[in-house]
C-alpha cells in the first residue's frame, strides 16, 4: 500500500513538472476555424480525456460475458 502511494505521488509530481514546462500556445486550424490554446491547459484536458476513454472501455469490457 505504501509503495503504491509513493508511486502515485512521484507520478503526480512528474506530470505537474511536464505541465509547468509547457506554457506555450498551440494554434489549431479546423477548416475555417482557428483555435489557440495554451499547452498548460491542453495537456491536462488530453490526459483526462485519455483516462475517461480508458475507464469507459474497461467498464464496457467488464460488462460483456
């Protein structure tokens, strides 16, 4: 239990460092729209979307016999 908590803490610190190291702006062009977004906002959103997708796919797999 304690090693799992330490691993989660180290992972959290590493992810936070990556977020803080990327303050630049990214511009997306989708057809005639232009969206500019900070990487500091984009990375957590992408991470959350990946976790949500993985969690939902894992729960769908558990439901099937």
